[in-house]
């Protein structure tokens, strides 16, 4: 019950308008709408593979947040299609640092060189506020 309330409260905070009049959720939806025609099947499948460790209950929310960031990057780069490079950059920037261990492992499995993406890891959000959990994930 408390976990559900926590996530409902987080969603409420994300739906509050910012100074520009749009909320974080509004911006995610905007970027998804503007770039949905840029996604090819292979990139959609790769995104699904990357969000697979997220519990099913939260996977849609995670997918929307990550795809929104990828769409934002694609628009900023004026791409004609979402590339694997942009997908990886957006995934890194949209996910908390504690999730990067899985991403690094997955990219190594696919023989994708991480050197090109190292500088993007600094732009990802910090771990959750739970310092005890964050300390555990940093030590692994």
C-alpha cells in the first residue's frame, strides 16, 4: 500500500506544471507524439530489451520516460529516424545511475563499444533518495 502511494505521489509531482506551463509528463508525451514516426522496429525492440528488467507494473512508465528523452534528443539532432546511438544516449540520460550496470552488461553482450557513451553517464539522474540503498548500489 505504501509503495503504491509513493508512486502515485511521484506521478502527481510529475504532472504539476513547471515555469513553462507544461509538466514533465506533458513534455514526455509531446516528444513521443512528435517522434513516433521516427522509430523503426529494430529500435523499438532494442528499447523493449533494455526495459525488460523493470518490473512489469512500472515498465510502461519507464518506457514512456526513456522514449521521451530519446525523442527529445532525436528532435534536437534533427534526425530522420531514431538511431541506436541516440537510443543508447537517451537511455543513459533518462535512467538513474543504479540501472547502468545492467545497461553496460547488455551493451557488452551486443558488442557495442561503451567508450563512445561514457560522457553521457554523468547526465543521468542520481540514485533514489534512500542513501542506504544508494550506498549499496555504488559499492557493487
